[in-house]
DNA sequence: CTGCGAGTATACCGACCGGTATGGTTACGT
DNA sequence: ACGTAACCATACCGGTCGGTATACTCGCAG
C-alpha cells in the first residue's frame, strides 16, 4: 500500500498554496523556487515540505486548486448572468472566460503548465487534461439543456474556439480576438444552413 | 550604435541550433541547460557562447529558426497540395498543421515558449507574436485570393480554430479534435446563412 | 503534566545553473 | 609565412536549485 497522503490544509498550507498559485502562474513552474514561495508566504521551506512533500506535490496541488477555482468561477458566472437554458446561456461560458482573463492575462495556466510538464510523468498532467475535458463537457451540457441539436459536436467546436481565443489574446498579441470568438461562437450555437 | 551582431552560422553553429531546437521544443527552455546542448551537439559551451552570446541569444535564434521552418513548411504544403485558389486551398493550411503535428506532438513551440518567457522582456517574445500574426495573415491572404467575402474576419476566425485545435490535441488530450476543427473550418470558409 | 502536531529559524548538502578563463589545435586567406 | 577565425578541452566562478537535519517554541488534548 503506497497510499498518497493528501496535503493537510492547515492555515499555513493555505497561505503557501495561494502564494504558489500566484507565483507559478505568473512566472512559470521552474522559474519559481521553493525558497521564494516560502519567503512570500512568510513561512519556511521546512513547512512546505512537511505539508506538500515535494515541489512536485506543491505543483500538483496548485493545478488542482486552480482547476477547482476555474470550475467554480465558470459555474457561478453562467448561473448568475444567464440562469435560463438557451443559446445565451451557452455563450455565457465564453463570457465567463472573458471576465476570468481580466485577472489572468498570462494565458491558460494549464496550457502553460503543460508546456513545462509534458514528457515527464508528472501527476499534474492528468489534472490538466481533466480541466480541458470539464470545459468541453460543460459546453455540451449547456447545449443539451438548451435543446440545441448535435450538442456533442457543437460543444467540442466551442471548446476549440475557447482555447484558441486564449492563445490569440496572449501569445498571439491579438487584443481583439475575443470579439471574433464571440461572433464565431454565436454562429456555432445558432441555426445551421 | 548598439548594433546586435546576428550569429554567424558556421557549421558548428548550425549543429548547435538544430540540437537546441529539438531539446528546447521537447523539454522546455529552462529544463535544458547549455551544457547538455553542447554535449548533444558534440561541441563545447565555449563555442556556443562564441556563436550566440548567451543562452537567451540561443533561445531567440531557436524561435526564429522554428518560425522560419514553419512558414516554409506551410507555404510548401499548401502550394503542393492545393495550387489553385479557392476554399480547398484555404483549408489546406489547416491540413498543413495536421501534417506538421505528426512530428511535433508537444504542441505549439511558440505557445510553450511564451509560457516560460511572458513577463520577462525577452527578445523572443516578438518572434512569437510574429509567427501568430503570420499565420493569421496567411489565412486572410488565402481567403482573399479565393475571392471569399469578408476575408479579414474569416481569417481571424480560422486562426482561432487553428490555435484551438493544437491545444485540444495536446494539453486537452482530445485525439479527435482535428476532425472537429476541419468541419468547423469548412463551415467558416463555406457559404454564409 | 505530558506528548504531539504545527510552525519557526537556520544551517547544510550535493548537484546543477549560466557564464568565463586559459590554452591549445586546425584550416585558410593574404 | 603569418594572422585570424573556428573550434576543442577543461577547469573554474558565484549563485541557486530541491531537499534534509537540527533544534527550538507554542497551543492543545489526553
């Protein structure tokens, strides 16, 4: 039995993880050392290793927390802005992304993490795939409850646009990409010729 | 005058750059040390620094070479497979990406590099933006020569799909994403309701 | 009262990092 | 023949990396 102990989220562990989330997202995984996280979280390396076991453990916890945070954000945004099933509710998920990116201008944290983790057998890779699948599935779910035809395929198409716009806005240096994404998404959701 | 001396591409410099391109793409920028590049290129750190000045200089040269290689590949692919203007020729650019990714399964090297460089003032960042703009512009150009209406907007939409499918195929772990991208792109290029 | 978990503080480890220094060997153009 | 550019080999530099060890304080539950 090699049961993996999940980190015990003591108050200091919460502070560590919140600090790590900011730094990892802002500067990248390898660019941020454990010592710097300890300093900015006002604790010590010892405590980080007591709580998370290793830097890889901390990275995994970071990805899981970020995934959960995005899911909660998207769910709440859609429910609050478009509570009723329909095309507008589907498109609200893209608006959630737009709003989310106001505070996340460095692109998709999962794509960025993938860039540094792919090829290694890192535990965080499955969390990254998880997040992408969740967003695809949520589009499909919203299309289904809206009674729109062929929700699976349209959901996957919306997910394509969803990921594409993030890249264009950041690496692509295309500040108006969201408008294109919205109009394209509107046509994917709308009636078909 | 602080004229930047471009690297003199001696035979060894070519070997260094080719090795760097493979290693940087496969493992990431920070994950690969100068010493390892020297070993695998069968040369020495001294020569690397003589030719490229610094690791950042080598990274910049890597991005420039990769950009040029993709441009040449895309141009040649489209011309060879669909020499005549029209919708099929526009879609051939997406097929070029499909083919390109057979040997580049780790996603977009520029998006990956952006993940590690964003926020720094690295010279490579403008090369990344360059590449994204070139691909967008090429879509627009192909649409224009095909005589398709509203080529600017459709070009930007195709570029969205283009970037989106790479993310879904790699970080998204969605092996069938290319089929969705193709059918969506087909509708973007095709007649409008 | 005692034991324990949480946390602090600090020193340390070997390995590796980007980058430099020294010195020597070839090949080639003038 | 001589200078120069390209390259090789190796040792070295200060700094940082992930991770460990030691020793201490504090609050709390038995």
